[in-house]
C-alpha cells in the first residue's frame, strides 16, 4: 500500500498521531473543521485537505480521531463522508466510542465496501506522541494485519482485543480505573496539603509507597503546580464517563465510584474548567470543604 494516510480530526490526539506517522515516513493528508489545525498539520510536514471526501479520495487508509461516536458516524456515513467516495477505504477509529454503536457501524460499512477498525488508545496525547500509549485494536484480524505498518507507527505497544466493539469495551474499562486513579491522587494530595504536608514532598513519598501508580508520574506535578495545559481535557473525561455509566446501565451493573467522579467532572465544567487538563479534578476536590 502507498504511504498516504488520511487523518480526520487534528486535535490533541490527532496531532499526536500525525506526529507519529510523519516521523515514520508516512504522507499524512488531514482534515479538521478548524483551519488553524489544518495549518498546524502543514507546518508539521503533513498535507491539508479541504474536506473529508478529499481525504477519502486521496487515501486508502484513514485514521479517525474525533471526540464522539456520532462524529465517527458522520465522518464515515455523512453526505460528505468517507463512504460517499465509494472507494474501498479502511478506517481506523482512534476515538473512545460506545461499543455497541461502533460494532454496528462496522457492520453497516461492510455493505458499503469499507472496513472499520475499532482501535482506541490508552494514554494521554503526550504519551501517544512519545510512543508510550497502548493501542487496543479490534476488528477483522486479517484487516488488522493489513494495517500493521500504520498501527506499528502510531502504537508501538498494542494488543489485539477481538471483534469490533471490544476495543472500545476495553478502553472504557481501562478509563474507569484511570479516572479513579486520577481522582484518588487528587484527593490524597489535597488531604496531605490540608494536614500541613508539603505536596511535592508527599508526592515523592507516595511514589515510593505501596500506593504508587503511573498516574503519579504523569499527573502529580501538574496537579501540584496548577499546570492544566491539556493532554486530555475534562470535557473528554466527562464524555467517557457518560459512556462508562451508560454501558454499565446496559449490562446491569452499578458503578458507585464512577458516579462520584462524574459529579466531580460536572463540577469542573460548571466552574469553567472543561477545556483544562483532566488533572484539574483537584480543583473541584479543593472546593469541597466541610
């Protein structure tokens, strides 16, 4: 296959994916509704397209890095979408999606001559840019193998999960643990601070303790320093936890801690912090004084 790879969505994650692909020698043809993001892609060494359809006309394989499953459906099935090009495109969806909807979409697209791989990634945009994310790849195994060059470039660490939909299921379960880890760290830092401990000193102690988790390395100093430049936004976490709670309801399982975190995330959004890094949950914890 050629070196042209399409990219729909050039936000935090899309930019990280473009960085990986360009660094691996691929010619990235990207589209985003925001013209400044298309310009940034050109500056980084990629090529900007004027529409989704143009990406589909120029590329046999296209990465989708939008926010919601509704946007994925529009990108693939919309009037100006990839399927409208009537070309045998393989789309690789990096978005965190509703598992049932992404599996159903994959089935529908087969009838239109397209392949959809369900391939979200566990890790922040900064981690993905450095090749440290874990790709959760699902779909037809032979089609996954045909995209091994692209998957190897964007996800040096990856696992095959199963049929389409299973990648999103794994991502939601991972994000549940990850989000709760962030909240636990935020709460422990605030608790230590309220008791008079130096937060940086406490973080060093926590890293050496039985409570250690990687989130301390990734988000600890951001919380302490108030560095909320986004690697993954609060609004994205709220969207993901909406999916998590929706899927839990579908399978008949209550998730009490997820419900608590959703309330914290809503508080952040109501305080105008929706576009801040998800480490900003510490701000809402600080506001909840007795």
